C-alpha cells in the first residue's frame, strides 16, 4: 500500500480530552491577551494626575490663566526641582521653565550634570501664572504667588512628589525654599531662581550661575558619586 493511500484510509481522530485541553489553552491565551490590552489602555499615574488637575479651580488664579502648568522631565526621578510659579511662556506652552529662565536653568543643569544625566523632573509651587489683576488685558507682569494659591496647590505638589519619588528635592528660588526647607523631608538644597539671575546686574550673573552649578553638582554627588 502506498503512503498516500495509507493516509487516506487512517482516521486521525482527536481524543476528547485533547479537545478540552485545547479549549482551555485557547481561553487562557485570550484572557492573557485581554489583560495586556487593558494594562496598555490604563492611564499612568502621571496621566491621572494631569487629568485631575488640568481644570483646577481651587484658587482665584484659575480666572486668569491660559494653561495649568504641571511638570516636565523623567518619572520617577532622582532629583526634583521645584520653582515658584509659571511665567508668560509657561502660561502659553503649558510646561514649566520653558522661557528665558528655563533656558538658563537647562544650561545650569547641563553644566552640573552633563548631557547624559536625565533623571530629574521640574515643577512649581503653583500651577497657574499669577498676574496683577490691573494688567490682565495689558502687558502682563508676573508677581509672587499669594499664600492662598500656594496652600490651594499644595495637595497637587504633594501628589506629584509621590509620583516622582525623588531622592532629593531642590528649591529653585527663595519662595520655594521658604515652603520646602521647613517640612519637606526630601529637601536637599536651593539655588538662585534663574529669572532672578537674568534680572541681576550683568556683573553678578556669572557668580550666581556658578554657585547654582556647584549646588546641583553637590546634590547629585550626595546621591551617586560621579
């Protein structure tokens, strides 16, 4: 008998137990696939954070803002820098330290940590740009965020710190230092606010920049030696 004729005459029946096992395996693979799809669709903690605070009305600053400015950088991170409040550029673009002061801060971090170090994030005490109410429809003038705004935005900052899980927090500016140095356990140091450096006399800027570079370098050294 030829092999082809043999194949046609033999009934290769599947055992009932094998059929059940195959169905169980298929069901298991389907369940795993659905779980993966759900995990991929589930928003991250930071996405949930953004959704929660993007339309915040906890203080009166929301009446004048264009965008809620939350954070930028890597999450989680080794070092978290906390500034004071968004400026004009941040109010438009929705990211902290993206204007002239932000460019200077980026330069300071680059000189302190090098271009390969990216384990940091940046946020502010408040998420909305403070403005003088008399200048709402004129050329805007930033001012220090009021205590009420800082208190209203504090839960947002604490929530972000919990998401970022930093090993060290650096205050950017005297106001941030005032609120963080007293009770934030991860507080490590403070640097001069880059906006203040830009407002200073040209003869004083170099020293302030160098001091900030040294401070940030020391903060990282205390975490992991270069």
